[in-house]
């Protein structure tokens, strides 16, 4: 596809969205996301609000607090601090 330094997270995010693939956020530099089945790990790369698009409508439990997370439709509303890692469980 290109040289290592030329293929940025923003470029990859845009290519996946254009191809119709699942992308949890419009900005690629906000967070690193790892997902597996009903588990979501979000590592904040910058501080601020982040609208995380869920792959489907569901309830989300914050695994650190065991409380429901704020979800509006299929958007998980996050307020992140750079360096913070959040873990969530999705419940259909």
C-alpha cells in the first residue's frame, strides 16, 4: 500500500469507511480500540469527548465500575483522559 511512514491512521480510517467497513470513530487519533465478541477496550490517545459507534444497538457495562455506560442509540458516549484505558462489556 505504501511506505510505513506514509500510511497514517487517518488514511486507514478513511479507506475502511469508504469501503463500508466498521469504524468505531471518525477520528483515528483519539483512541486505540480492541474488540472481541462482547468485550471492548478503549485506550485514550488524547483527552476529550469521543462518540464511539457500536457495531450494533446494545447495553454497555463499564467493567471498572460495574455500572451501565451512557449509550444513545448505537453511540457510546465517552469522556477520555490521555493514557486512560476503559473496558466495557456489551449486552444484547
